[in-house]
């Protein structure tokens, strides 16, 4: 029986490993690229920096009239005022995630933006000559489903010497994404193969999840059988007379490298592959990142499609506003005014005076997020910690962390400057942080805040993984040739 088990170990590892090592080598190589080049996205900082200053003199429509024109019966998830080219507009996202745009000059609803308008918007946004390329539902760089409500998208080329392209919604005229030549090149070596983000697969979320699960899952089996065989073939006391690596391995050449690298990085590889498998949250084992719409509406304290009409000229006269967001916090209306450098000032819509939030009041308002639980602690966190930290995405600090006594030990993160809920954590999410982020990205605060320490650790581990997988590819290719 033991001989049969050993034979099956070798057969499974050999034949599944031939394909698996190709995937593992690809994941390690592409992961190194992803350390420095992320998937294309238009950040808020980039968007605000390029938006023209808000022409408040042209604003003649109230927020209530804009919401009524859009057909909203409840306050939207997002309501902001900004420029669309030379036209001030209200942009809204309703409770179902659908976008609406209403001209702030005359209250007309904008439901379609043609190619010429999109091209003019792109040219004003970049300050460079622009050229319309196509209007399409999706392509390789707009494949994520978060853009679905804004499709189709105009693709506009920018003559800036960098091969920049902008994607502008044909429904609302919003700039949704930007890419450049270098970013696209490196993503073909990074995010696209690493996440299996190929358009025919990624456009179908259930199919994509199954592909990820059924490619990473068998690789976990390859790793387990390899670890088992590696230990079986290791000699420490009675060493092999004709083996390599000081006689601890019976193999030579590429096979010896595969054996020893596999033993050195065995646990790292196994946990790394398992964490990759968990990345798509199989069977929805882990809770979501944010509070649901009902909780956020309770926090806002206002459900109706209404907002006090500010005196835009007086309120924003001395401010270089690029965007104004209208929000409710604890039944209190607020204006969040963003300047070109991303500096946000919170104003009272009636008086235009700056608003300062009291942490105790924010903690009491946060209690409405979970009416069946009690707030047991409220801490102003000034520094990053294990669960709230910046890595590839910046996290705001200081942040107010409110703790509830529910069964999941939920935490709510509130921005003390704007009063907005910006994060949620519970036992499930904190476990996911350890099983995925820590094991897969090694994003420990002690490393990420002292780069290049993090780079060195990830490079060393990835090189061990590359030696392990590339040697397996060579050995497997030789086996296939025979």
C-alpha cells in the first residue's frame, strides 16, 4: 500500500506539476512587476488635479431640482458638482448604482455624450490634442465590472508622447480611466496574467472566479505532493554517495535545484498558493469590506431626495473648488469642497463656515450603523496599524475607530475631518487580512513603512519561488520530450 501511495505521489506531482510549474512561474514573475505597476485606474487625485475650476457663476439649478430631474425619490449614494468640459453639472449615483448627470445651468438631463464632446472633454482635461479612436463596451483596460453602469466608453488618444488614452462614459461624459503606453506594456507582464484578467474570461465574473479557483487549486495539490516527496528524498544523516548538494539530495542539475528550492520555500509556496486561491473569496466565506446601503442611510440620518440650496457664489467665492460633494451626516447637511491638490474643506451649506467635527459626536452617530449593537470603544488612531495601513492604496490618518459589541466584533472607521464612514472591519475581514494580504503580499507595517525592506523580502521569496518553478518547468519539458 505504501508503495502504491508513493507511486501516486510521484505521478500526481510529475504530471500536474508540468502544467502547474508554468502557472506558478508566471505568477511569481508577474507578481514582481505588480509591485511597481498596478492595473490602470484614474485616481481621485489625478481626476481632481485635471478638472477645471468650478464655474459657480453658471450654476442656476438647485440640488433638489437636479435630483428631481434625474427621477430620484431618495438621496443618492453620491451627489457632486463639477465641470464637464465648460459646463457645470451635478453627478449622481443612485441606490442601485446607476449614474445620472444633470446640467447645473438649466436642469436638463444628460443621457448621451457623443464622440466630439468626449474628445473636447479629453482635450480640456489633459491640455493636449486629442483624437477619438472608438466607442466600445469594453476592452482589456476597461474589463472590470465596476464600469458596467457607465458603458459604452469613448476611447480617446492623447498626443502627449506617452501614448496616453482616456476612456470617457458615453452616458455621462465622465472620465473613467486613463492608461499610457508603458503602463499597458507592463500590465501585459503583470496584472493581466497574474489575475487572469483576459477580457473573454474577466467579462463573465462567475466564469472568471471558477477559472481562478480551478487553476490555483490544483497548484496547491502540486505543492503539497512536492513537499511530501521532497522530504522523502532528503537525507541528512545517511547522505547519498553520488548525490548533489553535499549528498542531501539524490538529484543533479535542474532536478537538484528543484528539490532543494522546493524544500527551502516549501511552506512559503504552499501558503502563497492557498492565499491566492482565497483571493476570490470562495463560497463567500468572508464578509464584505463595507457597510450596506441601509446602514449608511441611517448614519446619514436623511433619506429624502433633498439638500439645502447653497449660495454657490458666496460659499465658494474665495475657494479654488474643483469638486463639491453634498452629504448628510447625522441629519446634518455638509459640503465637501475639494481643491486641485486634493485638499478637502467641509463647509456648512447655509453659512459657508468651516465645520469641525467632535469625535464624541461622530462616535454617537456611528452607533446608528448597527442599531442592535452598542458602541464599546472609540479611539482616534493617529498611526497605521496591522489592520489600517497604506500600501498600494493610501489610507487616511488620523481616523476614528469605533468598536461595537456585536457577535462579529465590528469596527467602523470614520474620517474625523469629513465625518464620512471610510471603512469597516470585523473578525471575518481581519482573518482574511492574515490569510490573504499578509501571506500573499507580506504587507506588514514594519516592512511597508521602511522600504526597501519590503521589496527585499518579497524579491528574495519570489526568487526562491522562481527557482523552484522554473526548474520544474525545465524538468517537466525534458520529461515530455522523452
